[in-house]
């Protein structure tokens, strides 16, 4: 079971959406907004770490399964 310090990526995204909603509401005091913003930054960093770890795992799996060449993702939208 995941604890607060060990949240999954989906849980982090849900919480980040909540954080953004609170910040956009304009109903927080400056101190509250700073605390919520700090939480959001920490969540974003954790999400980036999880994505980087997942990317490394995929690269290892791909390279172990026959040497398929990997290339950086380019968003064409």
C-alpha cells in the first residue's frame, strides 16, 4: 500500500490538479497559497522522478530484448 511519501504517479496527478484548483480559486491567503504552491512543486518533482525511473526501466527492457534503438520523443502537435 502506498503511503504519502510513496505516492503513485496517478495519485500525484490527482493531487496536483487539486493544488492548481486551490491556487486558481483566489480564496487562499498569501501564506496558504505559498504552502500549497510548495506542495505542488514537491509533487511535480516527485512526478518527474517517477517518469525518469520509468523511462530508464523501459530503455533497459527494450535494450535487453534485442537491441532496439531508442530515440527521444518529439511532440509534433
